[in-house]
């Protein structure tokens, strides 16, 4: 099989001067978030005495394919180090979402027990567990030590980076897959062409690749600049995905919007050119055009809103500090690193970030600003005046749970616009 792919789909480490999708030589700067550390490289207490690496974090836009992207790539092996701390299964709304996702894909593609489903960047196996429950054959590919947790939980997982060589090894050992999934991963890939051709090699002739990522339309609408961190090399529109897969023997056959991550895009990409395309694709392309995703002015207005939100949030924190209020944070998702480092928030203004007892981040520190990450039990013991919800896209679920468990604090939702929610306003 010919495994050649466009040269620009291997993203070299360092500065990127051309579009990662269409190779256009001109990119527009939308927002400069400064030099920032890797969002999921959380220092230990001992590491606070050592230097900390930072890299440029700039939000760029391509006027041809409309892909938003970073213009600096950190080596993937440094970003996805063995100690990478993300567990999707501990977030209840996300775990529920993934169970529903597996069921809907089984129904959509009439999968049965003979079919193999492979998840690339499978983490703790939360998505694959839904397919396993329905009796399908499953396999996870995960480069970090989270693979060990998945295997311990009965989700067969290979600890490797995915590329053409790995796809050949898997095909020889397990056969071809009817379905390959990648949730919150496909936007991360430095070796984009390797991954696409590896997927092509591993899929059955009528097989489907499902890519689920943040959706550019929601990012711009809701001022979600905090989704920009070094893992997220690209933020896709439907238009950019269509242009990407036109360069390969694939067809974007369907596209759906969802609520995950504060707005996500689920793209169905079928092996082979000229496949029948669901009307959803044309509808979303039309919606993107109407929303101005092909106009530079749209992104300039986005940047103005982000800078305004920054000033309002910092004004709130400084006033709270002056008036003697005790303010803490809840959750330490990767997006909290971008948010707090760009805003310039340290532990003087935000005493700590509270995490669930099962989180691998507990006992570490926020990259850059070194805010301690502690067990959320402290919230109930201290009852702070305000709790900032850095995982604000799950605000309703988090506020309801914390109030039900006895928290009396008021809540602060930083985006899309600063909002203070009184504890008495939260319905349980």
C-alpha cells in the first residue's frame, strides 16, 4: 500500500509559518497568549526549585481553509510524557457522554460482535468501555502510562504512539477495524499525515474514522481562548476538515455538533473518495459561512471580547482580595492553565485549585503560576467566599453537585462572560 502523504502534514518541532492543513504561506495572528508552560506538565513540590520551560502560545487563523492553529509545535513526546495526568472517566458528565457516544455509533453503523473498534489516544478506556459492554472487540492505543490504568480496568490497550508502523503491527495481530475513534486527540497530532495514513491502513474498505474535537464555531462564539494550549495544534471547522481529507482517499460523510468541551464537532470520515454525504455537512458549512468563520473581522472581534473578559475577571479578583474575601478555584483542566497564566492569576489571588479525590493532579501545582492542586474536601472544610469554576463548561453540573454535598460558597464562572452565581440561585 502506498503510504505517502503531503509533506506539510508532518508538523516539525518549532515555529510553524504555513497552514498545517492547506499549506497556505500566510497566517493571521488572532491572539498572543504569551510564553506558557505545557498545560499538562504539572510540577511536583520538588520541581518548583527548578527552571520551567515555556513556549510561544499564539492563536493563528488561515483565511483559506479557516483552520485556527498554533504557530509553534512542541515535540509530541515531550507533551505526552509517561506521567501525563488526564483521566476522562473520573468526570461524570464526560463519562456519561462517552457511554452514549458508543451506543449511538453502534446503532449508526450496525456494528456487531465480530467488529473491531480501535480508539486512538484512548486514555483510561472510558469510551471503549461502552463498546466492550455491548460485546464488541476493542483495542486502545495510548502513549502515556494511563494505558496501564486502562489495562488494569480490563480495557485492552497498547502503550504506543500511533503511526503507520504501529498500524501495520496492529493489522497483522488484530485484523482491520470497522470503526476507529479519536476523541479530543486528532487536533493534537504533530504527525498528522502519519496518523491519517495509519488509520487508512487499518480500516476495512467501508470503515469509518470518527474524529471528535472542539468546534471552531463554538470557540469563537463563546470566547473560548482557554482551549488554546500546546496540545491543541489545530482547532477545526467543517470546512478545514473537508479540505484536509480531500488530500487523501477519504470522504467527510457526516458532521454533528455536540455539547462536550463547551461545544464539539463529531466528524464521520469514511474510507474512499466520492462517498454519499449526509446533508448535515452542507448545513454546517452554510452555518460557518453565516457566522463569519471565513472573515478576519470575526476573529478580531473575538480577540476584543477575550481582552475585555480578562480585565473584568482580574478586576473582580483584586476587589475581592482588597475586601478580604477568600477565593479558590475548582478543577484544574488543561484549559485552566491557559486561562490563569494569560490572566496572570497566582496563589495570592486564587489560593488553590480543588480536584476530585481520584484525580492524578492532586498534590501537584498549576504549571506557570504554581497554584497548589488539593483535594476538594478542603472546600467543604473551609467554605470559601467564592469558588471559581475553571472547568466552566461543566458549571451547572459542578455547582449542583457541590451544593448538594454541602458547599455554601458562591460561584464564579469566568467565560464566556464573567458571571457570579449566588449559592441560593443553584437549584438542586
